[in-house]
C-alpha cells in the first residue's frame, strides 16, 4: 500500500506552498501586535463552517516569543505550548472535536508575549482526526523533541484506560524509538517511562489504569510527550488518543475479526491509524485484502471495528 511521505512535509512545515490546502474561512487580515495585554479575539460566529480535522492557520510578520491559543480565557483543547522564536512564518493548529466545540461556543483568542499576526484562516489539507483524539497534526521527531499538550485537552478524561500516541510510518518497522510521558521535568511526575510504554512501529501505548491523571495535571499547564528516534529514522507523531480500547486487543489480524460487527457482505470504508481512507466502498470480506501490516478501522453502517493485520 502506498503511503504519503510525511517526512518532507514535517521538516519544512512552515512553508505553506508545500501543502495542498483549501481555505475554509478567512478570519482575520491585517497587522495585529499581540502582547499579554493585547489579545487578538475572533468571535464564535466566524467558526460556523469549521470541521474536525481542519486547522487554524496563522501567518506572522514578526515573532519573538511564545503564543497561546485560547477560548473563553483558557487554552483551546488540542493546542500545544509553542515557542515562536524569531522569524517564524506561520503556525498550524489542527482542530479536535473538543476544539471545534470551544471555537463555535466562545471563539478564539491569540495570546502571547510579542508577535504580529498578518492573517488567520481555517484551512483543510485532507488530514482526518482520529476518533477520540485529544491532539492531532504533525510533530516531527528527528532528535530529542517534546510535544507539550495543554491540559484542556484532557477535559474529556473520564477514566479512559489508554493513551495511544500514533506515529507515521517514516520510521519503517523500527519500534525501539524513545518515548516518555510526564508533567514536569521531575522523576516524581512521570506518567510513563520509556520502558513502561508498549511501542510498535505505528503507535506507542501508555497504560493509564494505575495513573491518577487528574492529580498529576492539577498544578501544571500541560502534559509532555518526549520522543527521540534513537537508531531509527525520524517520524511524525500524528495524533494522541484517549481510549478504552487497547489496539493490540482489537482484532486477531485476519478478516475473521470483522464478522463480530460486520457481515461479510456489508459495504465499508477502510481507514488507517492516521485517519486516512485507504479503500472506499468495499465488502467487509475483502476489506483487508492486499493491505500491508498495520492497524485499520472498518467503518460502515453498523459501527466501527479496529482490526490488527
């Protein structure tokens, strides 16, 4: 199965010309100098056409410091801590289901220390946000990197058993990359060390069943996912999902696993772990024929079933 080359895109994510994107809505055009005392506010009615998987696209004429995307005075669910530094041309924030609800209810606030916004729009490049994702997008891990997800993403936490960190296939079959989840740079605040995380070439699985996540997040602003490619190739973290489903237990790896939900004659779409439709309108019996090893979701009228192949 041919898959998109995400490595080139991620390495130069700031260059909009490299992405095929559709503008869904234009939200702001001009030059607005943002500081902690001067917030760019975009009202909720501007977000009526937004969909999960779209992204907020911000271009700058000047950057020097941090940016925070907020809604109703708190961090937009699904947004991350971002240090702009000097000369950052643009920024993308992909919209989760919770982020969409916040934007359509209370709008968007662009906050930060010192930067100038030139344009804000809603765009779509075909990214499909997985079900139950608390963050989605492209976070490139070519060396030691840390994805810092603001804790508002965990507002929907209700005792879910697992945190699934999905990664792109740039790393090939390699599963010895480094991954660690923590809330502070302190051994006492580690949610899961590298040796406690189950890693495959397509996802890293964090068991939350013995973790008091609300307490660990109580006095911090964000959850941190630290990664390193180790001896493998660089890769993207493409989404983070809160779920009660362990991907390893979600199917036997053959088409027989489909029958618990779908009759073999049912028409389904096959979706990969990044949320991309790889086959449309195929019978469940033939759904996995010819596909490479991986985790797929079969989506049809009777529900969704994750299948490991």
